[in-house]
C-alpha cells in the first residue's frame, strides 16, 4: 500500500517571490511609519527600533524609496522625510475623497440615536452651506435647506468654521464683513463673537440657540483635513423647546467621535 505523498518543497521561483513580497511589505511599513508619527523627519536608528528591523535593512529600504522620490534625505542632518512623490499620492487620494459619502453613515447614526436632525456643511469662500442632512421621523422636527449660503458668524455650523481657523484668518474675515443680524439672537458685537469663538475653540465644539434660525438649537463639530484645516462641519439640531445642545454628555461625545472619524479618513492626526 503506497504511503502518504510528501508535499513538494517550494521552488526557487516561489522562494524568490516570497522574499520579494516580504521586502515590499517592509518597505511599505517604513513608508507608512512616516505618516503615523508627528516628527517632520526620522533617523535610521529610530525607524529600525520602532519597526523591529536592522539598521542595514532600513538603510536599504530608504535608499530604494529615495530612488522613487517617496523619501528625501537631508545631507546635513542625515535624517529622512516624506518626498514629493509621497505628497503627490496623498493629494491624489484627497482629490478623490467625498466628504458627503464619508459623513453619510455618521449622520444616520446620530439622527437615529438622538431623534434629531443631523447635518453636514461645507465652506464656500466666506459663506457656509448645508450639503446633506438626515431628518428624524418626528412630527415636530427641524429641516434645513441644502445649497443656500449662510454667513459664517451666525449659527453653530457657521461658527465652527470661524472658531477653528487660525486667528489671522478669522480676523481677516471679520474685517471684510459686518455682523449682519439674521435673527434677534444673532451675535452682532465683534468682541462678544470673539469671546464666543475662543470659548468654542477650547471646548472643541460650537453651539447656537436661535442665532441663525429662530426656535432652533444646534451643536456642531469641525471636520479637519490632513493639514488641520476645518473643511466641513457636522452638527445635530432640533427645535429649541425640546433640544438642549449641551445637556447631553453622550451627544457631545458621540458627535465629537463622528467628527474625529471623518477627519481621520481625510488624513488628520490630532496633535498630542
């Protein structure tokens, strides 16, 4: 009776392919490590220690990445940084991202859980507009109009853009625009608006009680791109008689987590 058939040993070609795949994986690990750390540049020893590789292996990988301009070397410091080709890849990804598609499941989750309207806003120059919303199945509910520009000083979603830009950008906006009264709750005093925006920047979110729409209340978080710029805003809003923006710690935490997840997809890394 014939015995068991022994498995054949890998061929030379198979072993070579396996080594090539492993080498590519190590190179990707090194390249991705640059994107995970806050430091603008790295040394061979740092990379080797973090990834569990030998310094010789890291040096070979960096040399290969440099040949494709994915990594650059500062000859004076002997430290490495992401190169032009890596930046181009990142820009190509961001150019193809659709913030609305990313935010859609977050809007549904928030609206379903809190039974209020969840919205997404984008900035267009010196205005802000709603681009998506999920409305709850409630007899008394808030609905917004998509695509209509609003000033940046009125309402939580608008103020979330102003609160999280550099102070110079904020002041440039304030110098170009008067604080038009949209409702009787709109902040029209520049000093009071600055105080409100500074407080919001410390908290991480903005709120509004009828500042853009009478009888409406809202809370909003900014969504940041890879450079830390607020490129969108996610909010939850409802009738002021029922919805109290800062009364629910759970809502504040969930809305902030939704904003953070979308920001992460855009390449944002929160500073320590």
